[in-house]
């Protein structure tokens, strides 16, 4: 979006409406990014949990021998 089109939109709709639309777009983008980050972190925690369980199983097998 260039400066001329932004000026035209602000002049037509008004500054508060344009800012609300821009904030809406920004919040939507941040929410989507946060959802991706949470998904990646959940996968990492699940993978770490599996590895920890495997280590515990091996340690228990060695102790019982």
C-alpha cells in the first residue's frame, strides 16, 4: 500500500476507522503466528516426554538386572 492510496483511504473513511482496520489485520497476523509457535512448542514438549520415558525405561531395565 503506497502513501497516496493510504491518504485516499484515510480521507474517505476517516483516521479511526482506518486505524481499527490496520490493528485488526495486525492482531490477526499475530494470533496466527502465536498459534504456530504454540503448536511447535507442544510438539517439542511431546517429543521430549517420549525421550524421557525411553530413558526411564532403560534405566529401570538396568537397575532390575
